[in-house]
C-alpha cells in the first residue's frame, strides 16, 4: 500500500461542532440556562433551547 503524503501547511483546522451563538459555559451553567429557557415557555427562545441542547450533546459524546 502506498504511503499518503499530507501537506500540513495546506490542511485547514478542524471545524468546531459547538454552536457559535452559545458563549463558553460550564456544563452546570448550560443546564441551568436550558432549564430557565424551557420554563419561560417562550417560542421565541426555541433557537436558544436547540443550541443549548446541541452544546450538551457535544459534551456527552
């Protein structure tokens, strides 16, 4: 099998799967913020709820 040469100068950094609109939060802060967003029953916060769930899902993986 031939060796594969990788040009590290041309490779791009890995893409983050963390939502960009959620600031750096600890897991506990994220869960607390998610709980508050869910309690509000405000459909305008659905994007925030989805982003927080996505942030926690990344932590679980």
